[in-house]
């Protein structure tokens, strides 16, 4: 009689992938942010990231309202087709603080509808600047853009990947340190600060070759 092999409790555990998550990113800018994020998506082979900008431009409130409608439309299509792939697992809004009106209202509406924000104060160029240097002094949009041109000759709106990609880890380190510094001053989200790294880390993490890894907490 063949002895039955006992395997209970001895099965070898294997690493498994989490289900890939589908992301929608809605940007305020029509050129800089979408092109930068599209290059990041391509670099990390993440095809489940959709990037859009508000067709008619507008303030953060308009952007959040657009994102809410896109999210609802995707949910509705998923129900209609009985295909959950149409749903977005995460919807992100990318915008600047500048001097936009109704900013607090936009943030609250995003929270109420399960959206995630990646906000730069004063503007997206601060995130680019953090690739090259620390920044704790307040600055305006014009000053941030001018500083970017010092490090990226000819910079207008398109971000050259070969200039910023090698410095990405330094940018994240500086952005995190800046966030922590602003917290000690009870000035979370103040000028200067940028939450873009929360989004970029998420896109990188969910790329084709990403196995289970710890995630950065995001707002």
C-alpha cells in the first residue's frame, strides 16, 4: 500500500501578483503634466493609466467636477456591460495652488467623491526643481519656471526625460523632506510643497514588473 504523502501545512508559498489597478489621472495643464506623466507611464510599462486634461481648462473646482463625472461614467459603463474593467480603481487630480479661487471647496469635493489629489504649491515646476536642488523659501510660479530654465536649458513646457529621470530619487527625497518640514511648521501644503511624488510613486509601483511592495502613504 502506497503511503499517502502528508502535505497539509507544508505547501510552499509562492509570491503572487496583486490584481493590476486601473488609474485615471486628470491634469490641469494641457502640456507639461500630461507629457511628463505619459513618459513615466511608458518608462514603467503601465498601460492601465489613463491621462486626461480638462478640455476647456479652468480652476481646480472645474477639474475635480470633470474627474467626478468621468469616474461616475466609468462606473456606469461597468454596470451596463457587467465588466469591472471599465471602472477606475483610483482617480487622481493634478493641479497647482497659485491663487485659484474655491480651492478648499475643490479639495472637499474630491474627498467626498473618493478622488486623490496631487497638488503643487505654487506650481508643477517646483516638482521639477526638486530634481536639482532643495527648496524651502517661498517662490512664485514665475520664479519656479525661471529656476527650471537654469537647470534645463531651453525649458518651456516639455520636460526632457533624460534630464530628470536620473535624478528622480533625489526629487522624491527632497519632496518628502519638504513635506515633513512643513508639518513641523503647521503649514501642510504650504508654499513650497509638492505632492506629485505620491502619484509618480504609484505609477511606478503599479508598472508591469511590480510585485507586492510597500506603498507610500498618500493623502
